[in-house]
C-alpha cells in the first residue's frame, strides 16, 4: 500500500498546514474525549499491564503540519497518575524531535518540567518515548513537541476536544482547530509518589529591601514523597534586566518523608530602585513532581532614608484627562529636623512628560506651591513602567521642618502620563489631588507612588529653612574622588567673617552621622578663592570608607550643602 500522503497547500492566516486523506487506519485504539478507561484487550507494543493511555484523537491521520512550530495537547487525568511516556504519530523520517512535558497554566502550556529528544517518523507505527523521570500529576498537564522538516506531526480530521494548540515561539499559543493532534500520554494509576521535594515558601523576605543592607531569609521545603531523599537547594536573585546578583547552592540536605525543614540565605541588594526576582529551587534526581520544585518571590529595593507610603506594588494607574492646572501631592513626615532632601522619585507607566515636580513647604496643612524649595521641569521616564528619579543634590539643601510636600503638575493636555498607586489597605491618607475647580482634596482611594529621600543630620545645631534664591553651593572637584578633592564656594557669603564663630562646616555620612568638622583654618581656606582640600578622612584623621557624604556649611545667614562621593 502506498503510504505517502499527497500534499495540498492550504492558505491559512494563522499558520500553514498540509493534508491528505487516508483510507487505512494507523491502528485500532480506544478513544475517550475526556478520559480513556483501562484497555481490556491484550497489551500491545506500547501497552504494559500496569499502564494506560490518555488520548483525544480518533486514530486516523488526516492532516500533517508544516515544520517550524511547537505543537501540544492538554491532558486531564480523572485520578492522580504518573506520566511515564508519550505516543506520537509523525510522518517522514528526519532529525531529532524535541518533546516537552509542561505544567498547565490556566488552560495553556506553562513552564517545562521535563524534556527529552527522540528520533521521529515511524509512520505508520507510533513512536513511543519513555520519559527520563516519571512525572506525577493530579490535574491537567501538557505534552508538546517541536518538529524539524521532516518529520511532521499528524492530526485527525475533526477537532472534538479543543485540546490541541500550536505556537511559533513556544510562548504565545493558539488553538489548532483542524483536528486533534496525534499525541498521547502513557500513564499509570495508583502509584505512590516516592520522590518529591517541594519548596513551599520564602519567609522573612520583605516586600521592600534597603540597598547595602544585609538580609537573611528562609527557604522552607517539605518531603512529600514516601522515601528518605537528599537534595540540593538553589537560590537565584535577578534584577529586572536579568543580571544575576546572587546564585547560591546549599550542601546536600537530607529529609525524611512528610517532614519539613528550612535553610537560610544571606543577601545584600546593591542596586537602588530595582525589582528583584528571588527564585528558590530544589534539585532532586528522579523527582516525580517537578511542578512544585520552585518558589518565586518579588521584592523591591529602596534607598536608606527613603520615605514612602505605598507597599511597592502598583494596583491602579491614575491619569488626568483635562486641563485644569491639575496636580498630585504627597505629604511627608520627616524623621528629624534639619533634614537633607537628596532626591525624589515617582512610579509611572508612560514616557510622556510632566510639567514639573516641586518640593514644597507645608502651609496650614497644604503645600505652599508658590514658594517651593526646588522645582524640576519636564520630568519624564526613559521607559515604561519605571521610576523617575529626580536629584536634588545641589538645588535644595536643608529643610528645618517636620513636614514637606512633593507635588507633580500634569501637563496642559488630555494625554498626560500615568502615575502608579497602591490600593491595598490600610490607605495612609497622605495623598492629595488639586485642580483649579476644586482646590486641594485628600485622595482616600489609593496611595500615590511618590517618594522622597531624606537624611536627618544628627548633631546639627541650627539651620535655616531656605529658598533657592538664598542658596550658594559648594563644588567638589574631582567628584567622585579617591584620594583628595578640592572644595570651593561658588557663591560668596557676603558679610560673613571667615574666622567667626557663627560659621560651621560639617561632613556627614549617609546615615546622617557627623564624621568631619572643619577647623577655623579649614573653613577660612574653603571661603577663600582657592578653596580647601579634603582627603577623605574623619576627625581622627582615619580614612573613611567608600560611600556618599554630605558637606553642610551653615552661617547666620546661609545654609549650603553638597554631595560628595568617595571611591577607594
């Protein structure tokens, strides 16, 4: 009998298929749409006495696919089963084919839990592929395959189960409606789940983590199998761009059946404003249920001194679609006075510009937008979604108050950017909205994702609440520096006595601790045209570590600050 399928090209927008009707059968199989009952006939080449087959095709090959895609079938077991192997009918002998067992993800193929290769194209016989490890399943699972050219996966003529799908890239899946793909699952019922180590949780990992702070969190695991097993645990921490910041393996861990345990992981985040994914995995040879081997958590990094009222998670994007001088504002309680406000950030889902972002004093419980400490214009994100960071290093220095406002003004258009907000309870109640029509109104539905970074300068004696018009600034060159930097005053402080007791120059570290207080001679050098040299030492002439430092100059009339970065 001529086994060749005749080829007819059919133009289909979503994918290309070729087909040929057949009058001979590939074999006689019992078929059930949802579940195949145990076979009563004698075992065939692929049926052992303790095995059964789940199938949805009718055994007649009618269509075959053009190569280059991935094809899959979703299987549902009525009882917990062990998936032992796969039956595939393909046409045309060719190179190795890739075969995958995947989790079910809301009715579509999910992550790969097992994979193997096989030499396809045994038509008119079925290819049997035994899995390298048995896979235990209690609900639905997928078997998918990638086929070169040739062989070609076959399908019957009528789609009865709506369980066959295809994908061009293994990620986006579309229903295959021409028929049922001829892929079948070989399973066994009533077997004991012998080997199964599950990662059940990550505890003591905060939703938000502070940069350069060490965290110790716990990985919780459990032996769900019936035998004493030993496994290796792995934790990977990745940033939003896929860079691996931590990849650690445990020593071999032994655990008896039905018992849980924990191991600790130490991690110090080093990137500000990052979304980190933390993945814990158990590696057990012969694990029969890979679906529960991995636990994924997400955490977000923030800066020391950052003040925020959201919970790092955006549940609602907010936009203003009118032109009424609209503003959003958040009121912040400062940890101490005086405080240095080094910057601000807001979470957006757009690359359109805001008109401005202003740091404002409080006036009677509302922001004083007419007299801002500092204003940044044309605020915009480089990508979406992302945090916009606004640096206040040289514009604003000291705030001698216990409250400050961050106010963003929407552009005069109806297509402004979107700001993220957190609507998880409790709502902190520090978010406000403004328009010329209504004035300032407290926003109680969500917390705006707007933040400031504040450093309370401990040990400070006095400070003036200043406006930009009164500011001079100190310039450090080079900055960053490694051995020494020259500090010069850009704007003269008229009327001040360089040797007077009313002048102080103090350098603070990032925690707000005073590390260096200038002597009268050093202050005189700083106020001179040539400036003063600082070699990165403290009051005891000991070398300071790498990091961010703040120089604060105070007089009876002025307060000035500068940020200096020391790199050893």
